[in-house]
C-alpha cells in the first residue's frame, strides 16, 4: 500500500534501496531485508530479460553509457564476468605460479 500511495512502480521500484525504504516509512528491519531481496530479484530478472536478445558487446556499451565513470576503467570481459554473463577467466597470477 505504501508503494501505491507514493506512486512507485516500474523503474522507480528497481531504484529503491534501504535508505529509500526508510524514507517511505518502512521501519522494520526484516521488512526492509525482505523487500530488498525482492527488488534485487526483480532487477536480476529484468537484466536477464533485457540481455537475452542483445549481444554481449551491446550490453557492455549500454551499461557503461548508463553508469558513466563508475565503470570507466573496466574492460568488457571484466564487466560481463561481474554480471555473470560469462565465466571469469582472469585470475591473479604471480611469477611463482608461472614457474610451477
């Protein structure tokens, strides 16, 4: 009912976080956790649906264009690995590992 009273739907819902929920007078910690999990699940579902038809490079370009400087130095493979769209194949290797 709080969401209806504050006209929260669609993209507004996906942008809610714990601070926003407290501002909407959701004070119970368990309710905040429950709503947060549900919102994150919706975000993952939307991301999955949105990326099913796109090529990986298109996903990278649109994500970087939306987020701006936060992911400025991130390579395409690193970002897609973090989004779990590809398996991360990079790992830190030092000289001792290479000698074995």
